[in-house]
């Protein structure tokens, strides 16, 4: 056996065990050593192909470059992944593409690894892009015989958390004393099938300007053997009606240190540092309690919030909880004239004789009070009962015997408040003398007496005149 044949044999074995092991292929046959007769002189033709079969699952044993045809083994491959993109680049040595039709080319390829082919004496051509179809397959044809670096460049729509590391493929590929000119590889990916969730708590106080805590619970996905957590982030893009206050981040209940284990930037991105990433291995979940202030209601008073959790480039989106708010307008009027009244003072409570949430506040010159925003519920709950307590009636009006009024506030924008009108009865004034009463009677009596006196005087005069 010549030294060159021995070198080819060692390279074939190394390529089959080391490089193709990185593909995560299912075991289809033992890796074979090249026979003594296997040499570049046996190679026919000038071009071949690489067929990439992309599936979900844990990487297994190394493949041997042949196509899997056994139905049971095909079924065991798992879900085919569509839309995964690969780059296939030919490797050169000392500026010349490695030619595997020659013994010298195989000698050059022996020292190549996925890690060193991008630096001298090796270099990479621009390469070809291939994207897997619905079955998870991508074919790169018409490849001149040589050594190729295959790199997974995009996961497409798939939540891949452990992408396949770059690997080398020779075309042709040595197998059991023969040459494979159409090489089949079966790289597998570990998918991120976790489902992060998000919840919203009741506000600390049910009035506009209060703080609300949103909690993201992010299960930590398992990785393929040998992989590490290279990146982890939670992006919580806040609604413009919310202002970020702060965050508390935990791993399995243990509080992490901001600035050391993670940073917070933008609107609102929690990014784990290298120190924080080192605390994820073997753990179950990350939780983030994100505190915000509700600053306005907008058009409808319904504030939604969704977060995206990214692990090693794989995005998983939470559900979308919401907090609901509505404004309240109180109108005070005269019970008879319906004229609005200024100066009535109210307080707002969460229940009759319950906890005060707003006030005291007085009706303005238009007889109105506007409470900018009251919390009415979370998610599908969009209305809530509140109680108004009138503590002072407008000047000249009676405070009701029962000062409490119930009102149902619904979620809405500040331009469309829930409105309620409350009437007051005017005070009674002091009793005045009745027109035509005691004074008129006295005048009538005096007038009658004067009439009688006048008649008597006339009669006296007539009697005197007859006597004379």
C-alpha cells in the first residue's frame, strides 16, 4: 500500500467520522474505511451533487453519504423542515480549488476542518445558496469534484434553537471501496417548541397614572448535545400608552442582577450577557416582571402587550394580554330646571363604603367632573362598577339623604367617557307673609266702621233739621 493510498484511507475515515458526525445523521451503516483499491485513479466524471435532507430532532450517529431508502428509517428521520437555507462553498488551498481527482488534492483536504478553511492556506469561494423544500430536501448539482463547506445560514420559518454547525463534504465521497458522486447528508436540528406566556396584573391603583406589572414566563428550550446558549433575549415592545419603569428577571426563581446578568435597552429589550447565559444550562424557565405606568387611554382604552423570546436566534411569541380602562364624566343639574350646577363635590369608590380611588373633586362651571381613566378589568373584562359619593351639594341645594350613586364604567377612549347625570333639589327659603292676609282684614274692618260712622252722622243731621 502506497503512502498516498494510506493518506487517502485516513482522510476518508476522518471525514466520515468527524465531519459527517456533525451532520447529526441517523446511523445507516458503519463508517467504512476505503479499500486499498480506492484511489483518485478510480474516479470517473467531473461533477457531482450534494443532497441535503433537513429534519427536526436530536442528531444521531454519522451518515455514510448514501441515501436512506428503508421506510422505517425514513419515518424515524422526523419532521422535514422547509425553508432552511444553506450555503455551499468550495474550498481552495493556496488560492487554487482543491481538486479531488488528484492524490495531491486529497493530501490538501486531509488538513482541512470546518474551523480552518476560511483562513490561510485555505480560502472559500462565494458559493451556492440552497433552500429546503416542503420535504426538507435541497439539492446542489453540478459541483466540480472538490471539498465543500456547508453552512446553515437561515432557519427560515422554523424555530431552530440548535442549528447544525458548518461541516465539510467531499465530492465524490468514499464509501465501501467505491465513490459516491451524489452525496446525501442528513443534518438534524433541535427545535424550540417552548411556548412562552404573558400575564398582566391588576394595577396598584385603578386610576390613570398607576403602575402595572406584566409577567413573561419563558421556558428554556433544550439544546442539542454539545451546543450552548449563545443568546437569550425578551423583547417587549410597549404600547405608546405605557411607560417603562423597571424589570425584575429571574431564572428558576433566582433573581438576576441587571447590568451583570442582563441589560435593558430600547423599547423594551432584555438581553442576557455572557454571565447570564452561563446560568441557563440545566434550568427550567426565565421570568421577567416588567413594570409600566399607564399614561393615557388612546382611542379605545384597551392596551395590549405581546413579548417575543429569542433563544439562539429562535423566536417564540407570547400570547397577548390586555389591560382595559375607561373615563368617567359626572354631570350635576337642577332637578327641576335641568340647569347644570357648579360646586358639587364627589369622591369615587371601588364599592359602596369601600376604598376611595379618586376625589374629592368639584363640578366645574359647566356642572361637570371628568375622571380621566379608571381601570375596568383585564383581557376580556371591559367594564366595572364604581360608586360616586356626593360629599357636598352646590350652594343652595340639598345633599341627598343617600349620597351614593352606582355607575358602570366601560373601556373607552378619553373622548368617549361613560356619562352619568345626578340631580339636586333646591333648598326651601324662609316663609313670607301671605298677600291679602291679616293686613287686608284690618283695613276692611276699619273701612266698615268708617262707613257706619258716616251714616250715623247723616241721620243725626236730618233729625235736628225736622225739629227746627
